C-alpha cells in the first residue's frame, strides 16, 4: 500500500482515541495537579496564582482549566481522575508526529521514517507514564523552527510566544531562532516591528483574563519568580555533568562556591559559552545548498542546545532534555545517522525510569534492577556526554565541509 500523510493522520487520530479509553495510572506530581485543579474550580481561573504552590506558566493552566470541564465539582478530582489530564498532554505528542510527517512529505523524504519516533519509548515515557507536559513546549518550539525556516516570521513569533507561555525553558531556543530569522528581518525592517508586536500581543492575549480580573500584576510576579530557584540544588534527578563531580548533587545546594563563583553561575557560564559556539556553528546553515543536509545540520544544533542546557545547568529535572529526543530524531531522519539519537534516547529513558521506577508496578521481579550498572547515574551521565561528543564531532565536520 502506498501510504500518504493522510493515512498517518488517521492512524494518529485512531491511536489517540484508543488512548483516551485506556489511560494508564501515573506516578509523581499528582498532588500538585489535583491541588491546582481544585483551586481553579473553587476560586476561579484568574485567581489561580493566589495558590502559592502554583509555578506553572499560563498556557499549561489553560489546559488544566480545560481538564476541569470534565467535572461538576472539585471533589470529583482525585488520584484516579487526575490521570485524564494525560489525554490533553499526549494530544501534543500526536500533533508533533503529524507535523513531522508533514515536514517529511514537504521535503520529499520518506514519511515512513516517522517510525523512528513512534517506536521510541523515550518519546512517549514523559507523557504516557509520568503525567508530565514537556511535549507541549517542545511542539511549539518545533513549530516555531518550521515557520522560521519557511520565512513565516509572524507565525514563528506566535509559536515561540506560546512555547514561552508554556515553559520558561523554551527561552534557550530563542537565540537560535532569532539568528535564523535575522536575514529576513534585515531585509524588511518593518517586519521586525510587526514581529515584536505580534509576539507581545500573543502573550498579552494569554494574560488577558488576569488583566480583566485585576490579578495581572501578582500573576506576572508569580510567573516570573516561582519557577526560578524552586529547587536550588545542583541537580534535581537529572543525571548530568554534576553527577560526574559529586556523589549526591541532588542533596547539594547550587549556592556552594568554587573559585569565587557559585555552581549555579558556573553552570550558566558553561551553557552560555556553548550557546555562543552553537550560534557560530548555526551560521554555517545559511551556506548549505542541499536541503536535507541543511535541515539535518540545523536539527543537530537544536539537539545539542537541548542536551547542553540539561547537562551543565544546575536545578535540572530529568525531563528537561526532552526536546533533544525530537530534534535528535529529526537529525537522524535527515542525516541517516543514528548514534546521537540512540545515545540521547537511551540516556533519557534510563534517567526517567531510574527516578520514576515504573517497572516494579508492572512486575514485582523488577525491584532489584535499579542496582544494575545501566541505572547508575554516572553511566547515564556518560551516555549523554557521549551523545554530546558525537554530535559535536559531526557538526564540526559539517561546518568544515
């Protein structure tokens, strides 16, 4: 059968419907979602930030509000019913897959390569098992990159605004996207002003309910401060660079100093330095003529950006490397090289499972597997470091061609 994009879109729609009828139980973070949902139903959406525990950005709270429409009263939201929030989160996984199919078809690349993502447990685990939402801002970053590459600057700015309204971590992709659209903005100075206006207007519309209700200022303050230094540790279960230096970085504050600087600032300096390098490398994409090679190069740079952010910064959660799976998969598809994608996927999956430990819930015989070497934080950190090294070697070779 000659599969077309529409066949995959139908497949994803059907798979999503099946998922809605059989949503698995989730582990951590249920308490927060239950508490925030109840606050929303009892006190109103515009007053959600009066709950001091709420540290999510507004777009995620809109999704949580949509979830509350399934219930008549807050008493119906409990440890079982909260699992249905996954139906809202996983929708973005399927939207991402659908958009990847569109990109592959548009670039005359076999759409069957989508199975590299579909069959990757690391692509699904964060949403399907954990009840986390990193797939949402990842989708909007991908969308923003697509619009940047197709010279749809206004749509790029809207997608980026939506990404930032979902997760603050999306900001690390802003410099890369800005560099990509810069040639267009230089040619059309008026478009620069329009793009800034569209970006601000998108964020303004998102915050409009808080402005109308009179809770705009405290809400903005909560968004700006609560997601920063919420867990001021060297690592929050992200098996990264800090696990190579310290035995238990999840128990050490990142305010500790070395050579006059805190480890938090060392992490920011390391990531910032690498980001400058990535921006220099990304400029090479302007001169690449072959479309597949150009896309693979850009996706590799975006993969590295996600990995380096996760690997060197402090206060990192295990799931903050999630965008690297999507961009690493896209790099693998367009370059036909699997080493970076394989290493980052395995490292991410092992890190997630080491923290979540869902295997014993499936079969009690798995209780002792976490003592095996491949769940060791140092081994996982080395896997991700290996992915980083392979990626830098590859991008350096492409840069010098």
